[in-house]
C-alpha cells in the first residue's frame, strides 16, 4: 500500500478519535495478531524493590494498587495551521503527501474527485491478473458466433488496416456492405502486427460512430477494462456515450482515468457524474461557474445542468431556451434526448443524416420521431427488418399514436393479414410510394421484406415481381425469392435479381438474356446493365468471353486494376475475410449507387466470393442492380 494511503488511514483514525463516541467504542481495542507479533520486544529495565504486603484480619494478601505516573507530552515546535473553511484540496495535499489533517468541514465539502486526490492521483485497483481482460482479442463475436477469425488480419500490413479504417467516412452506398463492415468491426479480432491494441480499437470504434452505430460502438468499448484506456480511447468513449445519450455511462471512466482530458465538455460531463454520485450541490456550482465564465455555449451548460439536476437532493429547475440555436452537436442532441426534449427544427435543419441514426436507436425518443428516422436508418443498415417491424408494431399498439404514423402501422399489418395477395401488395406499395426519396423507399422495402416473402409466387403477379423481389432481397430472403424463378421472364428485371441472388451453384448465363436486359435498360448510362455484367462476372455466372465482350461494349474496364483493387485482391488471395471486409467497405463509400463503379463492384464481389463470403457477395450484387 502506498505511503499516501497509509497516511490517509492515520488521518481518518485521528479525526474519528476526536469524537467522544468513537473514543468510547475504542476504549479497549483487541489485536488480531498472535502474541509476540503486534509489538516489538521491550527492553528490560531494572526491577524495583517489592512493596510490602499488607494483610487483613483474615491474613489474605490484598490486591496490589496501581500507581500512575505523569505523562509529559512535548510541545509542538510550530503552532498548527489555521483552519480555512474555503481552503482548496491543494492546500491539504502537497507534493509529498498530506500537509495536515483536514477538518470535518473540509471533508464534507469534498467532491468525489477531491476525495480521490486526497487518497492519491490514481486509485490502485486490486484486481487479480486472472480477472483482467486481455487486449489481444477485443470484440463482441468470434468466428463461432458469426464473426471473423481472430487472426484474420495477420497477413495485412498494419498501415493498410489503418488506412482502411481511418479513411472510411462511414457512409456506404450498399446496405449489405454496411452490414458486412459492421460485422467485421465488432468481431473479436487481434490487431495486425505493428499496431497497438488500443490504437486498433480506437480506429474501429471511430468508424462505427461514423457509420451511425453508436450502440455497437459502446458495446465494443465495454469489452475492455477502463484501466487500458489511452487518451485516444478516452476521446472515442466520450463521443460514443454522448451519442448514445448515456452520460452516466461515462462515470466509471472519470473515476478511473478522469485525467485523460481537461477541456470544457469533459469537465462538464465530470460534473454531471459528480451529481449522480451524491454531490449535487457541488456539481451544480461547478456548472454555474462554467456558465458565468463562458467556458461553453449557454445552451450546452443549461442542458448539462438539467441533466445533472435530475440527481440527488440538489434538484434545480432549469429552463431550456433554444432561441438563437441554429446548429446541432452530439452533445446537445444527446442531452436533449436524455432529458426528454425535442430539439427545434431550426437546429435540426442542416444537422445531417447522422442524427437520424441516433434518433432511431434512442429508446427514450417518441415512437413517431423514431419511425421518421427509420426511413434513413433502415436504408443504411443501422436498423434490420426485424427492428423496423418491431417499431411499427409499437406504433400500432400505442393508443397515443395517431395520424399518419398510426395509418402506416395499420397498412403494414394489412400487408401481412389480408387474404388477397393483390391487396397485400397494394398495402406494401402504399408504404413504398409514401416515402420521401429513393433511400426512404428502399428503407420501406426493408420494412416489408418479410411480408413480401409470404406472398405465393403467381403468374398473375409477374408484373409486381421485381418490386417484391427487391423487398425480399433487401432483408436476405433469397430462398423465398428463388421460388419466383418460374414466374419471371428471362432477361427481365426480376430475372436479373434472381440470377445474381440465387444461392448455390447455377448454370452459366448465356449472352442472349443479358443482351435482352441491356436493350430494355432505361437507367442512366445503362448502369443497371453494367452492374449486372460486373456482378455475373464476379460470381462466375457468365463465361469470361461473354463478360469481356459486354465489358468492352459498356466500357467497364473490368480487367484494369488500381492500387485499391490490388490490395483487395491480395487480401482475398490470402484468405483474409476481415481484411477483405474492411477494404470492401473502403471501396463502397458514398451516398448513392451512382458513385460506385462497375469495376470496383466486380473486384469487391469477386474478393468476397473468394474468401467464402458468398452470401454477402450475392446480396451486394443484387442490391446494385436493384438500386442503380
């Protein structure tokens, strides 16, 4: 135990001994040590002459009398320091330890952080080595649970891994690409040789945040001991918890490594945690001082005070006024959601789609707001088909939800329960047509995927097949989609989706249906046809000669390479699934499929197929044709 800690124990014992109750209770302390171990052996002294024994009438010896001797205490060389009720903690704790014993008044004034400073700048956690979590493999799922093998990145140079993680802005054109990349980032992976575990984890968490996956980022962070945090991990943790509107989740970080940063937001969050640990008055006073000094914008500190005021006895009514607030930040958005406030439209107008993902994942936000945000989160891959259906089920069951959202929830129910398949399709189409924009339409197709999979294939619905197939494949119902192969015509849009998405080995596609599809393609620059040819070639479902012919006709240049495609192909040749997933995510950046090139699609799908990620390869290829 450190000298400072021993000093603290002596100080506490001295302070408590000053009170009468403690003095009485400790009148006769009993040592738990065996005799001979509690005190050093005394030095023998000359024996005094025995006192005469007095006897009574009975002649028995009476009990000896104790003779007290005066104890003279030396006077202190200097007078004790005057007690200053407002003395800071630095006046009590000097560079070498305690300068004096604090008074009871000073102890009462101390915040948890001050108390920790009194004990020492760093608390020594008595955790045995076998209870500590290793940083060699960090993540949520291993290869037995659907993740990638821990050693997946062992063949990649660490600089390539760092570039793939740091350079990815988080917005991907492909929903299935997003799902694949998230799977790689949350897998229990070992860092590549040459990269520290903390750096590797910080890069992964940062990319998850840019992808809108705040819940996944928080879960990955919680897989390591806080004692292993670095300043970079502290930054990512702070960003993660504020986006998740979980500011009290930061409190263990502040308790263990609170000195990682020293800025206004960090200190305001520390004050919030101080309030939730019982020092509400002290916390509110610190936030008041920061507001007076202008350390942060007024709205930021008012939101912090409202959050902190919900804890302890220092409840304080704080009025939030959004006047003049025209920008949104994760701090404002997270605190507003946490205290049950809705940010004004003036602040959300140019906030960006990232806040839709945060809203969709926030359980404390109203159902209507979450459903509106799901039109983006579902298209990107943040929300699954099951999550969206569950959200609409809550809308349907909540009597307080009325208007358009209640009607949409009823429409989704009709897509499942109507007897007539045409009526069920009409319900789905109503949801699709009511969406605002192409991405929102695709999100509604994700929503209706299971309902579409329940419709029995019929020639009567051949015209509706492409939309139904797009909806099914958006959530991976490839087996249900394959049942429509006898319904769709060769060379049609439905045929193109099925020939790409069909599981297992299929017979090579001839050039005739591809030519038929190309002739009927009315997309800009025949992008659908270009993606179809690239996907078929990557999956090995078209002859190489035919692929080369169509590539030349459409000007695809599938046989040309770049530094990116070379790195991707090398990772695939080495069987590196996680590396291929990271590089594929880097190559699929963008907000629209028009930013994706057929050549990159070819190399990405081919690499995924090479390393055994056949399902993801098929779904990405089909999605490209569906959304081009």
